[in-house]
């Protein structure tokens, strides 16, 4: 994955932020909407596209476009930087290979301890019974 190539494929769209904002609320478009078309990306390999389609299925549109919003800051440029960092983090996290789980054996000392504890509990319960006459 080449970050520069992917960043060049991103589409940014400035939008007016919702909510209160005073005098500039109807004039300034500080919110940034990032969209990235996964299927038509030339920066990703076919395998990476399939992985992202599977892992990001709940976040993608029907056309396999990832859309992210940012209106945290009053500056459009800062919002653009924030949403780009967030996008790269999402892509990096989802393209990391999963660690293979290694099956481990139960140590013999743990088995012995479990059996000893069971026998001990059994003895305690035997002493609580009514004596046989």
C-alpha cells in the first residue's frame, strides 16, 4: 500500500457544518467529507481490495465507497488533515494480517493441582456428612 498514491485518490468535499456557529454558520464550509472508492483504487492490490471489502463491509456504501466526516475544528484545512489521518489509520489497521493463534498444551502441574483441589474439596464435603451408625 502506497500512502501517497492512496491520498491522491481521495475525494474531499467541503460542507457547511451543522449546529450553532454564530455569524459564520451560513457562510463558511468548514466540515470536510472524505470519500474513497475502494473498487476503483489503483493504489491497492486486488487482494487488499477484497480484504477491505470484507472488513469494512458495515462502513461502505453499496458502491463500496468509504465515507468519513470531520467537523471537529473551525478550520477546513485542519479538518481535512484530521479526516485524512483517520482514514489512513483505518486502512492500516484493516490491512494488518491477523496473528495466528498457537495452540498450547495444559501444563502437567496445572492438571495435578486441579485434581488435588478436587480431592481436597471432596474430603471437606465428606466431613460435613452425618456419620453412619
